C-alpha cells in the first residue's frame, strides 16, 4: 500500500488566492492586509508549500507577526518569517540555487 500525502486545503477561497496571484506587486500588500492575521499566516505557509507561489508566500509572510507564522507552520513558519525579512537580492540568490 502506497501512502499519499494529503494536501492541506487553501485557507482562503480560491478566487482570493487567484486575485493575490494576479495582483500587481504595488497593490499586493494592501490586498494581503485585508486578510485576518492568522489566516494570512496560514496562507503564507500554504503558499510556501507550492513552488510556483514562493514569491507570493514571502510577500504575505513579510506582513505577518512571527508568532502567527510559528503557530501556523511551526519551524517552517519560523524559517519563513526569517526568509521574508531578508533583502530581496539575497532571496533571489537562494531561489536560483534552489536552496529554498
């Protein structure tokens, strides 16, 4: 019997996730701030688990409190908090090297 990992459900409606994905970077932070803080942390952790949503995950995490991210994702949430506060050029290097 093969074990299949069950994916966590998205903590926001898919329509909102789509809006976030398509929003211009200048408007993204404002749209993100309309989401309640803990739901926002859950969303950041959820997005971090999907390679194509990494940039969105970091943007969302940059608006979150560390405690919320830890409560939402444990060690992964704590790491996400730190990653979201690194200078963008450092993050791009990590992404290019496939380190995160």
